[in-house]
C-alpha cells in the first residue's frame, strides 16, 4: 500500500523537486570526502557534482530545512517502512545524475535493507543495471532492489536525471530481527567512538 501511495504522489513530489532544481547549490555531491575513512575503489565520483543529492533524511535524522521545502514529499513517505538505525538510517534523498554522467559499478554494504527508486525526471537515454539486468525505468513507476548486488547507472542524454531514493527494511526481517540489526550497528558505532563509518 505504501508504494501505491508514493507513486500516486509523483506529480506533487516532482513539483517540489522542480522548485529545488532552480537553486543549483541545493544539491551536494552524493559521495563526499570523509577524513575518517580510507579512500578506496573508484574515486571518480568523490566530491563530484555529476552525482548529487538533496537529502530529506540523512544518517537517520530529518534534514529539517530541506524537509520544510518538500512537505508533500515528506507526507508521501510517511508510511514507508524505513530501515531505522541510530546515526545511520533512514536516508531519503533526491538523487541527481547530470548529462553524460556514469555511476561506476559498486555495491552496498549490507543486505538487511533494500533500496527504492521513484523516477521523477527521466531522460530517454538512461540506463540502470543491477547484476545482469539492465533496465529502462519510467517516471512515476517505483521499484526496489538489493544494492549488495553490483549496480551502475548511465545518463547518456543531454538532460538531468533525478529520482527519489530511500532505503527500507528487507521485508523478510521480523520486528525482532530489525531490532537486533539496529542494536548491532549501534554497538559497533559505540565501540568506534560514536561515529558511524558509513550509512547502512
């Protein structure tokens, strides 16, 4: 039911997004340099505005000033079964991929949650690959995938691509298992000095 509610709100969500897009500085690079983490793997997207984000929730906290600009989007997400882990999740954001940009193959960290995309501004020449499946997505048609499977995205058009991206609990997990996952990550963070290394 929450997915139907989200899709039904596509036009309202897109209208709020369009207003934000008028202010280019509202978006920041999706992958930002973190001095606490080693910089490994493909660094092409590090601090690269070609893949940018406008966060509504980040590291488990509502980004109040951004959420205030998107009341209809926040309302559309009200029933979503967000993965919730202190200082880590949920995260919910508008994810922007500029013309000609390519997000290199990568994987998520954990399989206790899934990623949901709601395409909002979708140029013709765009692709998204998960494992061996490369798909063309449609505006207003949400879909969910396990990001521990290698995935990548292309925007081969001359227009910006934007989706609403957020994380949900894996539905197979019981409430008890979700609580255990949350407790485990909180213990890891406490052991590490209270600062999570990466969001789940």
